[in-house]
């Protein structure tokens, strides 16, 4: 598939641009440019209101469905118009158009992106009709926020090592006990999708009473309400940037209904791997628009301060620009392959063959690129990069300007979302067919 924009896409672009110009006004102008990586804490109440405004406009959940009972994701032949969950249907190219227009006007960082872009496609792929009918409409209205309960202190990139357990109670529902970490926006979320062990111990060694399982077996994907005082405790983690977008979440017998197990009990690994594939789709292009703005800020700093006169700095700036263009064309090529059924899209993350490596290649490319951009931002500023934007005071003891925040926050880019080492293993084993890395007992 050749990825390009046709007349219908450009008409859709005009509609999106007009809606944003009309609605991103008044009180919402205070949220423009706020809520991105490293500043996800900013403007909480206003950005929640903006989610509801997007919902009223039908701009949440583009391309979720084709209007059929199957709930399959929209493809090129899906058409446009109202969706069955309160969203609007859109082709893949139109989803890209909306994402580009949204980023172009620096609209507020999305609070509902985890529910819209991760949980919703997962429910469409693996959930029951009842689960889709219960959870998708509130997401489409911008009313419910979700967080992701995957990583644990002993199971980050090695996701199969989770130890959080979900045990049946007398009513047939589940009681979840354990700890999750690096949970984005948990302090704001209404619900959490949790990967927990419902049977076996994951040791692969037989276990007590012969109940041992291989690491990825015995896992289930549960939808857990966060409003459970005394049973769920959220503790913010203070980061290098001084902010706390991430959290520890402690579950102590938190209740999850049996009807809220997605994909069936014991099938959590399949569902979880499918979800990870949805993380790197259209959102990759949105991310690159933000990267372009950050690069432009670094260039302006280099020109204003005279660092651009250094030929080495000029070379680094041009290299960043060229590599960003390469990443864009790679993302468009991957999306084009997905749209034509070429396997380059989300579901490939859990499979094998060339499509399986596309998300990993994208992550390797942008993670290190973004780190180098942060380093370059500090280099062009020189010694003044170590000085904060304002004098110290007790009310604001750790203020950073955007380039300082970029430098510090980007240090984690090669770790979160799957470390570079894990991404290289995926490419080596699932794409190149190299022998699997030796793994010792757990």
C-alpha cells in the first residue's frame, strides 16, 4: 500500500482544523502545549474537561469500529460517519490527518490516550460484546480515564515475570493482590487494566503440588476499578524532572468482577502482547510532530546563543533533522503495510516475521534519537544549561525550562516501553530467526 492523502482525507483535514479552531478557545487556551512528556501533571482539571469536549465532538475513538457486530478495527474499506460506540468512524489515513492537525495546534496532552489507544483496540480484538458495550462508550465520551498495570519491581521488560495474583473469592469474582510500578496517571485514573497471575506460579519448574507453569502461562487480563479505598493505594514517584507522572500501585484484595476478565481466564499473555502492539501505530507520527517542535527549539537556541557557528554543532543539528525525516518515512511505510494487511501493524508485536519487528525498530530509532536531542539541547546552551529558569524559592524548589526537562526526561527513553536490549532481542529472535537468548530459572 502506498501511504498518501486523497481528496476525502483533505476534506477531513479541513473539518478537523475548523473544529479545533472553534473549540480550542476560551478557557482551553490555558492548556495549549501542556501535558506532554515531563509535564503530564499540568492542568489536570482543565485537560479532563477537554477530554469531554473531544468526546462531544466525536473525536475520541476514530476508526474503532466498522459498525459491525464483530467490533473489528476499521480498515481502509470501513468508510466514515458515526460509530456504534459514540465515536466516529475514520480510515487509517484520516486518523493520521486528525493526529497531525491535533499536534499542529499544540492541543493539550491527552489524558484519555491509554483508554482510547490501548484498551479500546484490545477490547475490540479480544473483549466480549458486553465488555465493549460497557467500557467503550464512556471512553468515547471522555468520561473515564484508564491506567496500565503491567510493570512490577521484578517484572519490567521481562513482563512474563509478574507476581501480582488474582484469586477467586466466594462470589466467583477475583481479588487482586500485589504491586505495580511506573504506572502512568494512576492518581487520576478511574480504572486500571491489570495483568495478574490467576493460576500456577510461573516458575516453569513444577511448583508446589505440581502447579508450576511456564512464565507466560496462568496470566489473566483484568479490568479493575481504582476507587477502592483501603484496597488500592497509589503512591507517586518523584522523578529527575521533579514531577510525578509515574506511580506505584499497591493492590490488597482489590475486587475485579469475573465478567471483566478480557479474553478469558488464563489467556492474559495473548491479550497483553496484542495490546503492546497497539502502542506504536498512528501515535508514532504524532510523537514525531512533537519531536520536530523540540528540534526547532534547539535550533533557535543554537542560533540565539551563537553555538550554530560551531561546525560540529551544525553537523549534529542536521543529523538530527535527517534522522527525524527517516523516522517519519519509516512510520508511514509501516502504517501503509498495516493498512494493506502486510503485517506491519500492531498485532505483529506478538507474532513472527518482518511485521513483528516493526514496533521494535521504531522504538530503537526514536528512543536514542530523543536522548541525543536532549544532549544537544544542553550542548548548544553551554554552562548556562546548569542554571534553572528562575531563582530558588520554597514554593518552586525545582523549576526547569523545556530544554532542561527534555534532557532529563529523555534519559528514560531507552528503558520504558521495553528497553533497547529487549527490542534487539525481539528483532533477533522473531525477525532474523537467531537462536533464543539463554534464560536461567526464575
